[in-house]
C-alpha cells in the first residue's frame, strides 16, 4: 500500500509540471547566470573578469549606467490563484550575487510589482558590495499585482568601464503550505477521475 501511494504521488507531480513551464518554488528567471545573452530586455554585457559561477557574469560595459530586465505574468504560473493572492498567501523569494571590480561601481537588483496597466505598485532594491555577496529578499505579493519585473542596474562611479558585476540571480513565487496542498489535491483529483477512481 505504501509503495502504491508513492507511485501515485510521482505520477501526480509529473502531470502538474507538464501543464505549464512555470511552476511554484522554481527559479523563474531565464538565463540567470548570463552564460548567454538571451532572455533579458536590454543589453547583456558578459565578462570573465570576476565570475561567481560558470564562465560568465554580467557587467555594465562601458556605459555610465545599464539596466536589463525580465517581466513575469503571474497567471502564467501553474496553479496560481487570485484568491490566494488576495489573502496574502504568496511570497516572492528573490536575489542574486553582486560584486565590484575595485569597489566603486555598483550592481543593484530591483523587484517591481506591476498592476494590470504596467504601473509600479511597489519597488524594492538590494545589492552592492565589493567581493561576491549574496543579496536576498522575501517580498509579500500584493493583492493587485499582475506581473513582476526583475531588473538589474549597474552604475559606473569611476573609470571607463562599468564594473558592477552580477551573477546567479533568482526569483521564485512561493505559496503558503495550505495553498500548495490545495494545488496538490486538485492534481490528485484530476488524476483519479481519469483513472476512474474515487477520492
């Protein structure tokens, strides 16, 4: 009996993950380590001068300031519920690793919660530092948030190159345990119906 239940759980989770490419508790950022230049709005400048992991990190090129961003529509996440959002049951866990070449240039991570018209409801910023440092934040999803915009701002304060570095960024939408249980049970019910079983 225990063995059968274990197989049932695996089958249910596979069904849920196959419904869409975006899920809770996973990194929703495309190309988070800047190993390519794809996935971001704006100019992605790669560097090997100072890297947290992999081959490349992000820096600002020869610009005084450079911004890149990605925008996520919340309804694209499998199982996302406007009711749970209104009840404050979702948290955004986000951050990344920032550094500077000789400390004067900066890298700032920015999370904006946008309404359905693209207007900012709330903006939170983290980052800075010389040696590679992880900056992380936990932000409650607002009831009227339609999408999330994750941006990286690098600023040059001295010299010719913009040496604010960023690597291994992340953004996850995390439901409260009660909300996640409802998503799981919904998937179980759908699977049982297809198999002609009764909950």
